[in-house]
């Protein structure tokens, strides 16, 4: 971000879960349709109350259900408008073929991602999206939003997106990370 980039409050979504998805054996990206659990709803409301006084003017969100639901709950708590859904703030892709079957498949791909510190080793392609790619697209989304509305804002997204932008390897559910200056 350049000197004109406003402060951005990055918020990880609340806890998702949907017993119906698990019970019916849904596979792959359909899992991204899971709404927040009751705990996730409370997490979102709590972080919304925490964000009331930060000086943000609006909210943008990833298109994933868990992020959109979190953003809508934060909007209700803060009385801020949800002004944009940013595709480039979407979740990290553990499998570019979108053919993973189970949570165990995603965990194995995540383990490889971590072992490689988020980047393909020696240019060797992997199924998962490299951290540098996540950073490029997420930074582009934030810059686009800042150029349209140059006031501080809240961006509801995902742990790997926050990691790519801040270097923090873990952000708790509904955790907040602040971006003041990033390049």
C-alpha cells in the first residue's frame, strides 16, 4: 500500500460448520457454503462490538459464505454498510483442480503448503495456491477498494489471506489484524 492507503482492519471469519454437509457427504468446494455455527455467530457479534470505535467507514468481504455471514453480523453491530464483495479476498485454494474429497485431503495439502512455507519449491508446481499469489490478489483487492473509497475500512476474509498480507501465521477465528502500511 502506498502513503495514500487507508488503515485496513483485516478480520478472519467466525467458526463455520454444517452438519448437513458432513452428513450428506458433500465433497470439494461445496464445503465453502457452510454457514457459521452458533459459536461463530457469537464470535462475529463480539468482534463487531470491538470494531465499533476503530474509525472504519465501511465493510468489504470475501465471497465465501462464512466471510459474508461474519461481515453481515459485524455490519449489524457497527451500523457500517457492507459495500463490496471482493472475489480476490476469497479463501486460499488448497487444490487448483477443485477436486478434493474430504477434510483429510485438505489437511494433507495444507501440511505440504506449510512444509514448503507457502511457496512452490524450486518452481515445482503443486496443487495448492502459493502464498505469493494470494498476496498479489488480496493486495490488489485492497488497493482497488482504497482507490474507490480512501477511508479506513474493515475487510472480512480468511487466515491465509491475512497471513499473506501481514506475515502472521495464525489469526484466530474473528481475530483482527491491522494494516497501516504494506507494499
